[in-house]
C-alpha cells in the first residue's frame, strides 16, 4: 500500500480522558509537545564576564531546543513547527538580532565564537527542513498542501527569505538556492508578496536620500513642514548620524545583493518597478555626496572614518553587482539560451535600459564599466544577432567613453583597497592595520573599488604636483602675500587642494589645530631628486671591468698612460704598435682591450672603404663605353641582327645647304645699326610752329610733374557746401522731410503763386495742429463745452 502524504494521513491514538481509541489528522494541535523556546539575544559587544555568562546560558537553551526539534520524526516535527508560536518567535529573533559580517563586533571570547557557530548551524538546518516537503518515500507532504502550510502559517515571508540569504548565503549557496527555489515553486504567491514589497525596498533608497538632504528622481516633491528641523547634508550632519546612514546603506545593499545572487529569478519582479534606473539614480546622487562628506572630515575620528569608508566602498560594489545581476538575468542570459527568432525583445530591453542611463549618469557608468565592461556585453549581443541596431550600440559605447573624459582609466581600474583577512576568532581585520584594529565588511576575496581611507593623513585621489600645484599656491599667495609657500602647501594638502576653502578658513581663523601651530612664513622645501647622479648615468662603458663607480676593485695593471711596451691582449682592435695598429697620441688614457668601441668603429670604417668588390663588379660594364669600334667582325653564320651595344656615328648632312645665320641683322657694326642717325638739335634749322608745340608739351609735363599744392587751409565756401551736403544726407537717412518754408512764402504779392507754393500752404494749414501750439482755440472750445471755463 503506498504511503499517504502527511496532510492526508490519519492516526489512531487513545484518548487520555475517555481511554477510547480515536482517529485524528496527523497534523493536529494535540500532537504538539509542550516546550517553550526562549528568544535569542546577540552576544555582548563588550566582553564583560557576567554578560558573556548570561549570553552563553541563553544560547545553550536555544541550541538544545533546536537540536531536540531536529531529532523529532516527520509528523511530530511539522506539528511543532505549525502549532508552536514560541518556536517561530525564537527563529525570528535569531534572524533579526544575529550579528552580520558587516556589523561592528569586537573580537569575542572563544566560547562565544563556538556557541555562535553551533547556533548558526542549528538554525540553518531547521529552516532547511522546514522548506523540504519530501524527506523520503514514506515521509512527505503533497506539494499543494505544502505551499498552503508555508503561506498560511507564515513559516516563510519575504523579510525572512532576505535575512536567510544574507546570513547563510556565503558557504551554503547550493543548498540555499534549492531551498528558496522550492519555496517559490510550491507557493507562487510569494512572487506577489515580492512584488508588493518592492515599493518598500525603493522607499529605503528614498529615505536615505531624504536624510542626506538630497532629492532623487523618484522622491516626492512634498514641501517641508514648518515644525521639522532643517535637513542637513552629509557634510554638515554629525559624524554619528553619518555613521548610521552608511551602516543602513551597507545593510540594505548587501541584503539585496545576497537575495538576487541566490534567487536570480526575482530579477523580473524587480525590473517591473524600473529598479535599474532607480538604482543608478540613487548611486549617482548619494555615493559622491557621502564620499565628499568623508573626505572633508579628515580631522575627526580617523579609525571610524576608515571603517565607514570601507563600508561605503563595499556598498558601492554591491550596488554595481546588483545592477549587473539584473542585466545578466533579464537581457544577456535569455539571449544566449533562446533561439535567434526570440532574442529581439531581450536585446531591445538591454538597449532601453542603457539608453535611459546615458543622461547625467557618468559616475555610475564609469564605475560600472570598471567592473563589468559595457563593450563586452555589446559584443556578445552583436555575435548573437545580425540585425542589431548599430547606431544605438555605437551611441551607448560613445556615451560610456565620454563618461571617462578627464579620468585616468588605468588608475580607476588599479585602485583597490588593501587586502583583508580573517583572524582565528572569526573577526575580519586588515592584513596591515593602520591606527589600530577595525571591522570590515567582507573577507579577503572581496575586493573594493576605492582606495583606503584611514585617517586624516590618507590621501584620496591622485596627488597634485608640478605646474598645477604651483598654480594653486599662487592663487592663495596673490590674496595673502604674507604667507609662506610651505604653509600654503600644508593647508592645500590638508583641504584636498581646494584653494577657496584654504583662503576662507585662513581669513575666518578656522584652521585645523595642526595647521594653526605651523609657522605662517614657512618656506617651501625643495624635495631632492631621489635618483642620484651616479645611478642615473648611462654610457657605453657602464658596468665594464674599468667602471670605478660600479666596481670596488679595478685591475690597474691593464690601465696605463701613453703607449705600453707590450700589448697584454693582442687583438684586431688593439691600439698598440705591437699589434700593428695605429696608436693614440701621448697623454691619452688608452686601454689595451678589445672593448674599445672607438677602435671598432675605425676598423669597420677602414674595412668598408677597402672593400672594392662592388667596383670590380661595375668595371666590366663601364669598359664597354671606353672604345668606339668602326667595324664589328662577324663570325661565320652570324646574322646582322640588332645588338644592344651597337653604336652609329654617321654624320648627318641633311641641313648643310641651308645658310643658317648668314643674313642676320647683327652682321653690321652694332654701334651703327643700334639707332638711326639724327641731326643734333643745335645744328637743326628752326621751323615755324615747331618750337611753340614743344614748349606747350614741356609745360604740360611740368604741370603734371609739379607737386600738388597742400590744401591745409581749404576754402571756407567749399567746406560749407560739404557740411550742408553731409547734413542733408543725414536728415534723409533719418526720414526728415525737406524744409519747405521758402516754398510756402512764395512770390511777392501780385505776381501770382506757383502750384508748389499752393500745395505747401494747404498742407501747412491742415497739419499745423500737430506741432507747436496752433490748436489753442480747439482745446479752449473743448474745455468750455465741458463746463471747465465759464462762458
């Protein structure tokens, strides 16, 4: 007979009151054992013996109760789980109060660490058994009834699932994936719960922006109430309040990342609420503001600031990884798993998501491209689809490249936090702590994006040097010339090279205590060149056997001044007479060794000049041009074919009959034929009229050649005419009419008037009221008609 599921199983038992046999369902409140599960409390932050003892006693009760629960048979276990409220409260208290990896936790005692590990294992096994509907062939629950039991009795809900992922995801990922996947599979109503939870998750980001005095894209634009205090920015709020915001952000980001990493099928529900765009907007607004606030608090608690900076860097990385999980699950994986006909929708979703991020999301795009290059995703889509819109993809890639303008991509990629490690007690610490121990969010396998910020002396961002630093110092010195450059440099380094802030703090006497103690006339110290001259020298004799700068002992027997009698090491490059080579002049420190590069050059030059093989090869060719042969003897049987070396030297007498140049004009005397003969003017006979014409021509030439008079003082009449012409041209451009007063006057009486005079008089009579005061009678009649003037 096949076994029945637990939800349909009936058991027969004896009634304690009546003593009769009675049949009841296997899942019945009467089957629950009377046991009280105590609530969990976290370990004390301070290792006070009394508090540690109290924690160990309570934790022992919880661990023993859970071990007892796990040892129960299948039916008894589910009766206890369903009908025991104290068990659910105990499990909820553990999920709520157990310390996370990123929480502040002082190194506890060894017995506390062991108890935490025991509790951690027992709670995980309890939830794992609660999420399994079939333990064996004989012990199981039907899937439909299992889903109803989980959902109606609130054994699991979305907050519990999120806590389970962040607590047990590291190291138990395969089991947790099966566990949560089985829950959502057997009860699809959890997808609706997750959809209803999304506005609350988005409200978390809005609350963080509101507490920071920032306004997000999805935040409501409600006005601030009068009784509310002014909202402080992260730079102005107290350090402890900033700490709460960073811890809250770190908790939220890590929890969401753990959930999506364990259960990526929830990405579709997240994207229904436009989560990618909201996440990028929050990142673009909040992260730079929080980073700037920490950089400005250099003189405060350096240990706390270092811890907060690492938590903020951890949050940044988790936000970027959340976005990548969403893109990968929504767009990229379906493209790889689907056929070519069904991938256009996923590609379009990818292009729409990134197109919405291109406006004013440069910081987010730059950081995301550092961890997950966008070009790789676009290349994947190009390989999967042949009809990809190249214009849109090129636009997206160009926008990503423009986000890197002004930023060194190599420095942004290489900037990593110092490695972190885990000590034997289970507490995460820095491998090389600076300024004391500090808690950190993750283990050594988790690399961060930003450089470590450990106190006021830490330098965030690339240091300013060279011409840029001199320019910043001159900006301050121009306004405050009495300050020394060394003092100004110290202030700039302290205030992140912000000259405005340096000037403001100096004028308002609000310098940091460390800067107030410095001498304000301190000069700038020139840093010596770290590379000495001896180590930076480079020549052909460097590191040889005679280099006294790199060797402590040199064979002086091989060094001599002038010529040596015997060459110690004869060679083709030796410069000594004994080697049959030209020697150097006296007084020159010559070294008898084959390493002399000058000798090599000289020998190579001589051998090149003495090499006459090319000359011999060309000699036969040029010898053929040295002899002119009149007749070439032919061998018997040889024809008269053309030969390339034949030379024809027959004289060409075609034009010998032409007298070239025989009748040229230059055959006469050049002095006679150069110009015709003329009678001198003195010997000429004077002809009447000829002299007068010549005189007139000479006068005209003299007038033309004579200098023009200087009209420095011009004729006043000409000046008045020019001025009147200019005035009339000006009035014409301005639209003034010509004064027709002379025309109106007309001719004397009795001589008659012209037509023009009559027209001008008529116009003057009709329009005289528009100028001066010619309408006095009309206005007087108007006042009198209204009773203003007595008649």
